[in-house]
C-alpha cells in the first residue's frame, strides 16, 4: 500500500472528486462485464440491470447511472442479508435474493450480493451487488408479470435468501429447487420456463460482482484501506449536505416549509404526501398519511421501492454531479402508513408496484416540490410467451419475453418535455427490432412518436409512442400499464398529457362468427384496458399507445411547435459517459 494520508482538516476536494469517480467506475465496469457476459434480451439488449458498491454497514456508496428503482432499494437487500448471516459469511460466498420482504422490488429482479474481504484482516470492507430483471421466473403467466395477480405466489419464485455460491462452489441443485420446483407447486403456476437463460445470467451477475471486488482491491492497494473508507464516508456526507441545502432552498423559494400533493392510480387509490421542512438544519419529514389501503391487485409497493422513488427525486432535483448514495436519505424521515398500498402485507402481489406505483410516487414527490409536470407515469409492461404446463398439469419447456415501452416526459419551468423516453425510475432502453424479430415469433409493424399526445403549454409535454406488434403464432400476451384513465397532470396552467391506450386488433375467424366474405371487415378493434391477459391468435396485433407528458405554463396563445429546447443544454457527467460507452460497443 502507498499509505497516502488525507488532510486532518477535512477532505481534500480533489481526492473527494477522485474517489467519487473511482467508486462509480467500479460499478460501471461491473455493468459492462454483466452486459457482455449475459445472454438474455432483458439484460444484454434492454440493459435492465444495476450494479453498485455498498459500505460494510450496507449503505449505498456509489453506482453508475443504471436503474434508479434498483439502486435505492438494493441497500435494503444488503442490510437484510447482513442481519440474517451476521459474521458467518466467508470468502467465496455469494448470496441471492428477490423477496420484497427482504429488500427486493418485484420478483423478476434478482439481486446477487458478494462480500468483499480485506486481504489482511479478513473482515468485510465492502459489498458488491448486482440486480437484473429476468424475463421469466415462473408464476401463472409467461414473463412473470401477470396483470391480474392477487398474491405473490402467482408472480413466480420468491427467494428470501439463498447462498448460490458457498465457499466457491456453485449450488445448481439448490437453484433448480428454488426456481423450478417450488414455484410450480402453487396451483396454476409454473416453475421458471427457461432456467438455462436465467442460470446463465445469474452467473454473469456473479462474475460482475467479482470484477468489482478486483477493482476495489486495486483502489485499496493504491491508497490504503483507511483512506479509501474515510473518503467513502466523505462522499456520503457530501450528498447529505447537498440535499440539506436543496431543502433549505426549496423552503425559501416556496415561502413556506409545508408542501403537499396527491395523485391517484387508475383504480382511484390515492397516493398522498405532506412534506414539512426544517429550515434550520435542512431536514424534512415526508409523510404519506392518507395514501390508500393495500389493493387486491399487484400495485402494492414494497417499502424499499418507496425509498427508491424518494431518493431518486432528491438526486434528480440536485444540480450537482455527485453519485446517488445513502447520504441523500440522511436528512429525510419517511413516514409510511401501515396497511397502506405502500406498506403491503407479506403475501400481497407487488409486480406492478415496482414498475407503476413507483412512477406515481415520483409524480407526487415532484408535484409537492413543484419541480416538473407529470411524465407518462407508466412503464407499459408488455410480456408474451408460451409453455409452462400442458393440459395435464405437467411442466413443459417454454419461454417468455418482457419489455417496457417509452412515453413522454413532463415539462418544467424553462424546458419542454422529451419525446419517447423511459422516464424517471426506469432508465432502460427497448430491444432492437432486429433482435426482437429474430428471437421471437413476432413482427413489429410500427414504432414511432404519438403525435399530439404531449400536453400543450408554454413548455409542452413530451410525446408518447405507438408500438404495434403482430404475433406470428398463437401465444399468451399480457399488458400491465397505468395512466389509462387519469391523465398525467400539467402545472402552472399547462395541459395534461394524453391517456394511454391498448388495442387488440383481432383477426376475424370463421369460428368467431365474425367473418363475412362479402364484407371488407376482417378485423375487430378491441380496447383491452390497462391490465389484461389475452390469448392472441396467429396474425393478431397489439397496438400500445403510451401516455404523453404534462405541460408547464399556459400556452400564451401559441400552438405546439418544435421540440427544441430554449435553454442551451449539453449532456454531461456519468449518464452521458455511459451513453457514449454503449454507442461504442
């Protein structure tokens, strides 16, 4: 070790920036390793994964710009495993979990956690962790995102804790038991429909964590463990002070320390928030009292997801280039009412809470802080596939595909919303059409912007998109979406974004009694609503029209025109660097 010393009068600002970027680069390298060694469309193409570095106490230290909903909640998962295993973890151990009860988001998001041991003291000095969305982990429908699930057992394999690698030995038998055998025991459910792909991607996550361990040891060799861990805490303290200054500024600009907002899910369930800011120290209490009770469906949101949405909003409102980390939450006290949909019971269905309710939480927080109009408020979750069980209840090989679809982002005071993007907590991308059509029996007829769907105002909302898919063989298709009955709000007189819509274009068949050879009518257009599962026949199409974003400010007698930003803006920081790195592949 070099034994470099840090100044006794506080952190060196140069070293602070250096360590922030070194830690972020560890997570970035883990992500590149995971993408390059994975096999699934979800991880390799859609980039639906996150990697991060955690302190010995389980707090988030640094991450690359992956999926915000993963990053805020992974700390809960790490801490749960620490409490479960205590000091019994050893080198060569790797843990696997996905249970919302144990810090997970929803079941398809599987977290792999690896402790990092000091080469001399053999004590845990960090944790590396990666979370990836796996296309199928069993349950009642292919894709493991059933729109109509009413309990967690219908959504696939739930794993509170499993030592997938024990002392360097990969436990494949245990994996098969957790992923295939146990989920299929629930009535109507199947085990994982494509365990080979899941196993391969889990091994890629294990390898990515190991890459992070190697890089952490390199940093420790450069600077010494004492200095590395000291700056780890300095980085968290820096994020804490940044959020405290933000809260003081918000109260000053608003002229009040009391903020509030409410918004509703499509079923009418309210999500209500009151914020009380203490201007003296820059702290705040965020109280969700008044939020609706647990729902029978799957829009219940685990507590870890609520924290993810809040920490994302705090980081998004900071005009500083700092890593998202646990320091952002230190000034905040988050109160969540028991028995609400934000604190559901142990067996409640949650697959939609992670991808849909979390978006509404973000809308409510940003509305309370008067930061921006609502974005599309949805992720438009599409799943389709085949297999699972035959008519006799026997398990058969199958497959499942999952994607989220972009929409419009909300406008703000000085900028227009962005067209056709994955907004807020879902920083993924959609799979390339060539990959989609090559791997699956589908044909993409249309994928483009949905003109006129963005809210109209001085600063107009972003446009949603239209995605039309034809199915080339019979299969089960599911859509799980929101903002189909309640529009994304505008602010300061700006208009709302357009509602989303899901339309089944069903080919008329002789057995349906609809085929009239003398007529030009050969199809039926059926609105299937926001949450539905449909058996699509060969040649049927699903047209998904995603919501637009809300506008900011009254139109001032002008019509909506070009989408050029009035303010000059250039991409910078880690997100832009990640985009450039992806383009270079």
